[in-house]
C-alpha cells in the first residue's frame, strides 16, 4: 500500500544517485526561501481558513443575540457552494497572473467583510451575503495561492514544507479558540469578528506584502511557472486522475470541515461543559498540526495515497466514537478529537502534495481549485446536514455515521490514483 517513491518530486531534478544529498538540498531550499514558507504559514493560519475552524464559537452567541436556530446559522455554510463554483476560475487566474497581487487584494477585502460581520443587526440575509463574500474572497489567501507558492519554491522538501506552511491553520485552530472564546465571553461576539479582522491587518497582510513573491527562486523558474500557455479546461477534464483527486478531496476534507463548524455545540450536546468543549476544539487544532507534519514527512518518502488512506481510517474511527449514543466521557471525547484532527491535518497536506506530484506546478491552482469545488460543495452539504440533524432529531449521531462512511470512501478513492507520473514542469 505504501510503496516507496520511485521518482524524485519533478522530472529534471537530481537522479537517484543524488539521494544522499537530499537533506542538504532541503536545507538549502529553506535557507533560500524560508520567508516564503513563513508568510504562507501566517496567511493560511490567520485568513479565512481560520474563520472556518472558529465559526462554531459564534453559533451560540448569534443564537442568543438574534434568536436564530442552529439550522439557520448552519445554512450560511451553503455559501461554500458559491466558493465551489468560483474556486476553479480563481485558481486559473492565479496560474496566469501569479498569486501575490490576488492574495493582497483579497485579504484587504476580507478585513472589510469581518467588520461587516461585526456590525450585523439581526438580518439573516445580510449574514448569508457576508458569508458568501467571505468564502469567495477568502480563496485569495487559501491553499490556491499559498500552496502554489510553497510548491514551486520547495521541491526536495515539498511534503514537509507544505505541511509546515499549511499547519499555520492547525496552530491557529489550536491557539485561537480559547482566546476567541474568552474575548467573546467578555466583550461579545462583535469583538470576536473584529479580532479576526485585526489579525489579518496586523500580521497576515504585512507578511504577504513583504515576503510573498520575494523568494530567491531563480527567475527563469518563476517565469516558467507563470507561463500563460496553460492546458485547456477540456484537457484537464479528460484526466482520470484529476477526477479521482477531486472526488477523494471532497469525500475526505469536507466531512472534517463540517465537524469543525459544529464542534463546540456538538460536544456540548454530548455532555461536555462549554469551556472544556472550546479547549477540545483547540485540541483538534493541535492534532491537525501534528497530523500535517507527520504526513508531510511521510509523503516525501512513501506513496501519498497510501498515507491518506491510513489517516482516513483513523478519522472514520474518531467520528464513530463521537456518534456513540448518550454522553461521551472526557478521555473518549479526547481520543475522538485526536483521531479526527490527525485526519484533517493529513488532508490539509496530502491534497496539495498530490496536485504537485501528479500534475506539476504550471496548472497547480487550477487543479487545486477544481478540488476545492468538490471540497466546498460537499462541505456545505455536510455542515448544513449536521445543524439540520440536531434541529430535527436533537442530536448529531446519524449525520456523524454518514460522515464516517465518507472518510472511508475518500481513502479508497485515493488508492486508485496509481503511481506517480514523470512530468516536465
């Protein structure tokens, strides 16, 4: 299942005889481009992706403030449908014009959207509109841009580098819930949205401005990756592996995202105290960080789909534990959250890695955007299903069993990807 990689990350690199120098090459990559990795880490961790992992903290405050039901609040996650349709086209624009300017403009608009959320007056229509805008514009500071920059700047250590950069989201998910919970509890939910706007303005936006696009990657490499002569949509749609990757991403990434959007109220419904539930949300972030780093280290050496399958099995087991009827004990809840967090971290890293390994850098954001289409579309259905299941049945159990089956299906689809191809990029 986990067969040893037979080829180096890209055709034209050093041959197998150079393998002994791999760690030195990886260190050289980081010495040249560490600013790119750090900027991607901060941008992914503090932009819209962070809001997705923290949105469950706003469910109860919005319910109390405006009388909205959990199903009505969860319906906002249908904004992911608009994100789904926009992602391939935004990815295409990134491949043509480069990620930096799209990233900077998008983060500036995201700040205004957070301020709009903080100013809501009880209109569900306004909440839904801002949710749609936040999701679509948030693509500008997501894996579409950051993973592309990292993938073209790091080759020998691509798996670990993607894991480090994208673990910014995992660490934010670990550190921010407790902080944001305290801010919301003391100053109200409006202060929570304003805090997120401030993080983008003060940290993420300056990091992208000064460091993204300023790596020491050779100019001819950058120009080759920005080649306007991209494969046509029809050519990409004929690729069997494109469809497999997109289907696996949708079945694997979306269920974990859906759980995160309802995690705090889900745990409370299982008898976990509110403060402890917020801490467990943070534990999921820690586990996601660990899962991303472990996965990144493994995929640089072993077959990525096999690694993805193993972590998908763990996520399915963790979800089944959450679906256990009645109250869930503290240690049992912790184990379930750890398994789901590990799986989420693996998905964060492995999808981007497989796009680069199977298809190269030139159309990276376009293909990743197609994967995001499947992720966002199924994520909207999953998040809404969880909220609606609670409104209708008073618990999340049936929906969680469906999610566990989805994790297993994702792992099986990844196994159908086959061996890595050699491509000239």
